[in-house]
């Protein structure tokens, strides 16, 4: 299995920390709820990697061989994507509705949704983390180069200034992410 659990959690912690930061600084969503949503946004990937190993491997190979982003490879290879699997589990586990909705829609933001603000924050944080911190599911990152395909249209529009200015403020957040990684997963 190609899944690297430590790198998965580093990505998730990065998205959580950045979601809280962006929420607080931009006044969109609740910072604490955005942190939890950021932490759990990709839980469907975790489930797929451990319980649908062949499907995960198929997606992983597409990411590596076609230089595609993970979501595009999922859409090409599978009947359901990680956000749908994560949403199913969030509902089954009776997690808060807002959290479940953000897990589901963190790649496809719907204006007017009750989770709209939180979805925008988590999508933006996920996209920025993908643009700055390469990981095993994201081999096409040039650290610091903003790649529009990581962001949903709604986030690109609403968070444009944050995305475009990320090189100015992201170094500050990297220290927060490093501290969180040391707390949660480092020895």
C-alpha cells in the first residue's frame, strides 16, 4: 500500500491550522469549527486507503503517471470520491451536520449552502497547503507556486486576495503548522 499515514496527517493538520487562521483573519466561518473541518476534510482518503486498497492504488497510480491532482484521478477512476466517502461516514457517525457538509463540499462549494463560509475556508486552506507543501498524493507541487486547479471557483473568487498574497503571510502560518505537527504527531 502506497498510503503514508504520517504525511496524510501532516497535510490534514496543515489544512486545519490554516483553516483556523484564515477564518479568524478573514472573518469567514467559525475558527474552531474550521479547524475541525480542516482536520477531517480528507477522512474519506484514509478510509479508501485502508479499506478499498485496490481503488486507492488505482487513483495513486493515475496521480503519479498522469501528473493529475488527486481529485481528478478519483473522478476518472472511481464511482465515488473521498469527499463522498467522508460525508457518508460523518453522517453515519452522527458528526455535526455543518462538519459533514464541509467534508462533502470542500471541493465543490455551493453558494447559499449552510456550510458555504466554512467550505470556502477549508477549500482555500487545502489549496494553499497543496501549493506550498508537497506530499505523496500531490507530487506536482512547486512550493510557493499557486495552482488554480486546487481551488473551487467560489473560493477563488471570495478568497482571491488571500490566495494571491499567500507568499507574504504563509511563512507565519508555517511556524504554527510546525508547532501543531510537533504537538500532534512528532516525537
